[in-house]
C-alpha cells in the first residue's frame, strides 16, 4: 500500500517547476495519431513528477526525453479534462487503489490524444501509468460526460471534490454504483475492443472472470428480487386473517392456517437475510470482488504486454533503466495475479455458500407450500361458506409459482459460477 502523505499530495499539485503553466501552446482540434498496439509507459514519484517513460510517450507527447524527465505529469494536461477526474485519480492513489480513467491529453503541438490510463501505486512509493488507445464505444459516452462536467465546473465554480461527486452521480445514473465498478467495466471494454482490433484470441481467464462477475451480479439481483417477493407476501397472510375474522364457519381453521403461514414466512425472511445483501451506500472505490477480479486480470495482461512491448520498442528512450522498470512491472503483475486469484476464490466460496443456503431455503418453501395446500383443501370443503377464499388461494399459488421461478434462476446462476470456476476453459 502506498504511503503518500497529504504533504506529498499538495506538493504534487504545486510541483517545483510548473511546466504546464509555462507551456503556452494553444490547443488545436487535431488528433495526434498512435497505433492501437502501442502502450504508453510512465513512472512518477509520489508528487506525479515523471521519472521514467517510454518511446511511445516521447513520440506522441512531442516532448523530448529530457523535457519529460523531471516534469510534472500535468505537462500534457488538456483543458477538456474535468478537474474532478484528477481528484478521483489522486483520491484512488492515496487509498492504494489502481485507477482506470479516460484521459484526453495535449501534445507539445497542442494536438489532442485520448488514452485509457491504468495508474497504480507502487509498493516502494511512486506511481506507474500504462495507457492504451481507447477504441470501445464507451469513449463517446465519456467525451460527452466530460464536456458536461467541464461546463458545470465553470458555471457553478465547482471544487475538484464537488466535481468528482457529480461524476460519481452521473456514473450511478448510467448504472455504475461506484467509480470502482465503472473502471472495472471500462478497462474490460477497452481491453477487449483493443484485443479484437489487434486480432488476438480471447484470454480464457478473462472470459472466466467475466462470466463470474456478470453471473454474480445477476445472482445478487435475483436474491434481492426473491427477498422483495417474500416481503410483499405479508399482505397475503394479512388478507387471510381479515377474511377468517369474517367467517361464521371455518374461522378457527383458516385463522390457524394464516398464522402458520405467517410464522413460516417470517422464518424464511430471516433465512434470506443470510443470503441477500441489501444495497448500501458504497464508497467511491467499492466494487464487488468478482468485478474487481476482471479489472485485475486485464491489468495483469496489460502489464505482461508492456514488458514484451519494452523488448520490441526499437528506440528505447535514453536515461531509463529498462531492466529496473521491468522488475517493477513484474512485481506489479504478481500483485494483480494474487488479488485476482483471491477474488475468484471468494466468488467460488460465496457461490457454494449460496448453494447450501438455497437448498435449505427450498426445503422451507416446500413446508410453506404444504400450508398453502391445506388452505386450498379447506377452501374446497368450505365452498359456499367461504366465498372469496378461492381468490386468496389462487394468489398464494401465483406467489409460489413466482418463488419457484426465482429459485430456479438462482440455482442456474450458482451452477454457472461453479462451472466457470471449476472448468475455466
Ligand atoms: C502516474 C501518473 C500519471 C498521470 N497521467 C496523467 C496524464 O496522462 N494526463 C494528465 O493530464 N494528468 C496525468 N496525471 C495527473 C497529473 O499529475 C495532474 O494531477 C493533472 O494533470 C491535473 O493537474 P492540475 O490539477 O494541476 O490541473 C498523472 C498522475 C500520475 C501520478
């Protein structure tokens, strides 16, 4: 975990040499080209001052190696970038997080180039950034989002932190409950779009972790739906009790059935608390472990590719010790692999726990169903003495059909997860 202090953070915002301010080149709406296969590399100290870089960074930024070395990373800052995005970036790094973000940068000529950056704290201090060309349709969405946010920042004079809150809210509206969830999705989208553009075959571990993440999310939703269904069912027993109170014949029996049904329903509701996780207000970086796993796996592949790319780069930038940089990358890859393995193990363990609890739940539902059948039999016997009971019974039947359908889906999702973990290919 990185140990950057608040002072370091302040220093990063006020670097000794303010290169960005001294650069007066105006921005022009011309894209600086680079290939989809290429990866940018840079490593900074804890203030964001560049210590190492690769030839792609030198070429595309238009800065010479000596201009980059010792310069703050904001040397390439583009005015179309919301302040809030950089607040998110530094906030993540301060929390020891790897941060994935879309960044529009400015070359020395004032041209622009978009990257998807994966920025990571290093164990021994400082940060490392790998950047790829974003090619997924998501970039368009992000461009629009950034435009809106920059406008808001200006109009409402938002602080970077306030702007970051607006960004988080906008992402939540788009279906990403936290920035952590968004970055996992974004890195995966970009990684896959790039893989297809380059013509590489799919990575089996990525396919596995995608199945795990997507199915775990569906499973969570289904468990929440089931919980909601059981909560709504309380009205059924309430209606049954009201109905029983009006009866002349069979009052005690129907009342007893309603009471039993109610008790069993409450037991099931309690059991469900061990299964379903109610949605909570999660911090910026919170994301389900299974989702983080595929973020880590993409990151690990990217790091591996970066090492290979170093070897293939024809003109290594002067003043950079490649072996030392590769060693750092290797450490980073190992830590991504370890974290993703742990996350997948967690996904497997939770699916197995859900499987056991769902089996138990199914037995409880069977018990509940017996009471429902008793109610149906009673309705048949009471006939004209209990007009209207048929409607209650058919609502109970409908409720049980819905429960069965939810349980079937839950079992299917659990089986999919177990299969994907046990048979990764
Ligand atoms: C490893 C690392 C990589 C970074 N990469 C970029 C980048 O590509 N473009 C950029 O504008 N800022 C980048 N930053 C963030 C800058 O340090 C800075 O926070 C940002 O440009 C905003 O500067 P400002 O708040 O002074 O305007 C990076 C920071 C770190 C630590």
